[in-house]
C-alpha cells in the first residue's frame, strides 16, 4: 500500500500527464480535420420576452425539446458554485481534461473493482451533450478530444453556458432554465438551496430521477448532493437541514404563456432565427391586461371575444397586446388584432380632423343633423332620430351620422382614404378596386385593430402617425401627418368631453376617465364593438365581437368596449392631470358667435330628404325569400321568372354566386336543392332570396 501511495502514485501521475499531452497533440490534429460546430446547441428554443427580459412565450426546438437559451449571469450564483463543486471543482483550472480526476477514478476502479467516481469534466460532458454517442472507450477518447477542442475555442463561461443549455432534466427538458420553469415555475436567477441541489442531481440520471415520476429517488439524489456539499463546507448544517425539508415538485408546471398571438407573429417574422426575441411589451401591464380580459369575458352572455392593444404614445412601443382572450379554443388562435373588420363610427374623428385642418369647420361651428339626401344615400342616426342644429363638437361627441357624412362629402372620401393609407393603414373595401364613397364615414371599409390604434396614436401625438413598434430593436419609423397640431388638439379636447359609459359618472375611476379622449363604434349588424382612446402617455384600442363575424344584437361599442377601455387605463401608471395647452394656430371659442363669419355655420350641398322623391332600393318580388318552389319534373329544364321592384336600372341577377347571363330575367335551375338569388342595382344596392327547389309529389 505504501508503494501505491508513494512512487506508484507519482509514476501514475507522470503517465497520466504524458497521456494528456499525447491526447492534446492528437486533439490538435483532430481540430484541423474536424472543426468544432454548434450542432445541438444551435438548435435552441426560440423565446419571446418582454422588454425587461421576462419570458412571455417559449417555442420548442426543431427536435421537440425545451432548450431555452441562457447565460451564466441569468443563473443563480450559488447553484453554479454547487454545480462545479459537485461535478468539476477544478473546472476553472484544467484544460478540459482533469488528469488528477482521471487518476483518482482509475485508482478507485482498481482498488474497489467498481466505478466509485467519474472523471468527466464539465467540458467533457458538454462534448458528449453536443454529440451524443454510445458509451464506449472510443467514444470517451473522442469526448476528451472534443473537450480540449472546446477549451481552445471557447472561454470557460462559454463552455459553462453550453452545459447550462444542454444538460438533461427529464422528458424533453434540457438546460437549467427550462428545468427551473418546469419544476419550480420560475427563472433560475434565484433558487433555494434545495432547488439548486435538485438541479445539480437530475442531469446524472434525468429519467430515473424525474421528480414527477420518481419523487423518492429524486429526493434521495438531491439529499445526497446536499450532504456531500455540506461535508465539503459549501453549505452550513442549518442550510443543509432546511434544504432537505423542502418538498420535491410532483408535477411539471406550464411555461409562461403571455401575448401568445404576438409571440407567434414575432416568431414568424424571425428570419434570422435569433434564439431570443425581445418585444416592447411591459410584462407587468401585459399580465394585468390578461387577468382583466379573462374576468371581463366571463361577463359576456355569448361566445364573444376581445382584442386589446396598449401603445406608449411618444415611442410608439406596444406596451401590451391581446389578440384574443381564449387562445386554446377552436378559433382562439386567430389574432383578432390583425383581423379586418368594419370600424363603425371610429373613423369619424379623422373626417373632423381634416375638416378642422382645412378650416372647413371649428368645434363650435353650427351644423345640421336633419334628414338629408346625398344623391341616393340617406344616412340615419343609430337611434333613428335627429338632433337638429348642433355644434360640430356635439355632433362628434354624440357620433351623429348626418354631420359626419356631410363633412366627408366636403372633404372627399378619396382624400380621407388616401390620408389613412399614406399613414400606413391597410383599408379593405367591399368591392375590390372600387373608389371610396360616403359610407366610409359610417364604417364602410375593413380595417384592423392594429391599424386603427396606430391612427389614434396620431391624434394623441399632434396629428403625426408612425408605425407601431412590437420589437425592442425596431427603429423608429418615419412619421406621416394626418393633419396639423391644432386639428389634433381640437379632436382631443372634444373627445375628452364625450359622455362616459353608463355607470361611470361616479366612482374612483372618474378622475382618470375624464383625462381620456375616446370614441366608440358599432359596425352594421352589431358585429363589432369598438372603443379607441388616448391620454397624454398612452393610446388604447379595444375590439369586442365574435371571431366568425356573426351578429350580436344589442351589443354596441359604448356598452361593451368603452367600459373595458377605461378599465385598461386604470391598469396603467398614473399620469399628469394638467390639461394640454392649445398649440399655435388653435382658436379657442366658447360659441359660434366668437368665430369668424365663415366658420359660424357649416352649410352642406346636400338636400333635405323631406319632400324629395328617390329611387327605392331593389326588392325581389319572385321568388320571395324562404319560398319553396315546386318543379314539375326535375329531370326536364324548367325556367323560372325573376322579378324585382325598385332599384336603379340596369339590374343584375346573381344565382349561387354566378352572374345570370340572360336578358329576359328567366333562370333555369339544374334540379332540386337550395338556391341563393341576389339582385343588384346600378348603385350597388342589393336584395337576396334563399329558396328551396323541390319536385312535385
């Protein structure tokens, strides 16, 4: 025994040293022939984070693993000390292979006739994790060569980073960050001693020690790490005792799942395959918004959904984004913030803004809200009534339709559409290639919540629109002016005095609500309820409706979307309550009499509807809607007359989506079944009948 402890030990050390030198030379040659590649470490999970680095959503790697990118600085320092003390305490000193550890392992194997301790360094384990192979002597030699190669090309922290990314933790979990989220539901930045010890123990036998399947084995392995490190002086007796009393997690926890629609969108746009995509979102606001959306959606009496966007006005950074409140339902993965919908009355402020800018009207200008014909177009208010003569400010606050259409008639629908398009909004008109017309004032176009919110940030920012920023590294876009600062101030000042939703005139939120300029809208058929609003610091856009676009009778923007808008503002940081002073060029007046004569009253070129004759819209007389039409013999052609009343000639007939190629308005069905028949007049007005064709008995 003295020989083994004396000269034999020294001889073995010399042999081991020469062996390492030989391996080093061999590795140098291998490095030339077989350069180091990233392999599995490059196939990491892509993660999307908030602006502060908080994880919003992670995606599995190409091979289906949760392999989250992580830096040593993101991992608990005590865990790293425990890891190195357990796995490789000379990691910072050796060249990738530890000769003393190899000698110790060889000696223990010879003395005990079994494996007592291993000699794999962190670098060798990284080499094995990068290129998994069967455990053979040849594989071990290659592993050593790769370990030396890693040390030549990477720093110690870079090697440690690869271990922290690739180490297995059971199932499809790889890396300490994925393991910490899965087993403890948190980032690995701050771990308890017991948590750190479990993460040290799991990679040695990740499947056999899985806490959710073999908790007793996992606990024994963890406690063994704790006892050993306590013996080595790395833990106090008290720390060890308390750590061993910590419970073992019995199930995997879900990874963070915030702003899933936006995260998916950013992943799709990740053309450079960056492992970490940093968004502009504020993690605190995003979490609060999602909690609010879940609570609010529970109050809906149907299967309606909602979408919300919160933007910081100065930077145009999106602070919170909700593409839908029920991602895991059948239609929930549709990003409703990108869905093109009819905006109802929410485009009216832009009509007024241009009219203010062109000095066509002032907020105190008098304007008529009376039955009026604009050619063959006769707009009506939501309540079917009229207010008579009102100020322009009142017309906008009450969302009156006739004044809005009258101003659009003067401004020009093409001008309005071009202004919004030049600012970056994608407008979808019902007929492709058709010129914008007066119904644009009441929502006769499709637009997304994203684009509409972007346009409202323009009002909040003195009339200048810039593209919204969703990524932290996105450069500030070029600005496009909707109208001047004075016009934007008129709009903000007017919309701040809009009537609050029912039940909001009292309570804690009233002071904040009075600082918000907002507009609501409801699309035709009650399909979409909107509310867009802004303060000095933020702009918020709200959409409520069904994903399939079906109608929701009785649901309007004022009742469904506006209360939610004000609640979202309550989630945001407090703001200055001082009013914004009028900019240069703005003229403050208390009534129309204080205005120049040309601005005291707006006079439309349209005609009052009373006493005027006009062409009624077309109505199908035969076959009537819902009728069952009998066929004498379905096997023989039988022509049916198509009759309509009203409409401006020429009339066009469409059957089952195909135009009817006939001059005498007769249609020959092919046989039994259902048919959809539509008549369209020269003004684009239409009527439809759905009928059933059935053979006579």
